[in-house]
């Protein structure tokens, strides 16, 4: 079984910063992709940023230049540094880890990020 523990959400003013962390534990294949998705009220879940165990990353256009995703493979942990936050970044942020094969796709419980003055 795989578990994802998320931390770092909260309330921040526009223009502020937050850092999300997600630690994975359990039976994890070393070649994997970890990252973050988000879901705002009334909207579908969307990709924020993902990074492979080899270090290749992909970002949503809406967060490029503002968010930075990094990972520590030894700890199976990813970090999402979010700067210049906007009200439209408000959402529940979900951590994800996946690798090849059916069923190897796991989600965290989600952490709320609210950007408001």
C-alpha cells in the first residue's frame, strides 16, 4: 500500500507565498512521477505540476514562472513552492504519485489553499 502525506496549505494574501510538501511511503517503484493537481469549487481537477524521478518536470501554463516543483528521491518527497499567488489559485491541492502498470496511481487527501485579502 502507498500513503501520501501532504502539508503546507493555508490562507495567504494575493502576492504571497506558500510551500506544499508531500511525502510518499510504502511500496513505491523507484521510477515514478510525483506532483500536484488542484480542484477549485465547481471545476474539474487539473494538473498543476509534476516531476519524474529523473527530474523532468511539467507545469500548467497558469503557474509557469510562479510555481517551482522539486523532489527528494531519497525521501520520496516533493515540494511545491508557490509564489506570487493569485485568488484564482484558490483550490484544494492534491498530491499524486504514479508509475507504469494498471492501478499504480495514488492520491493524497488534499490540502486547502486559499488566496484572499
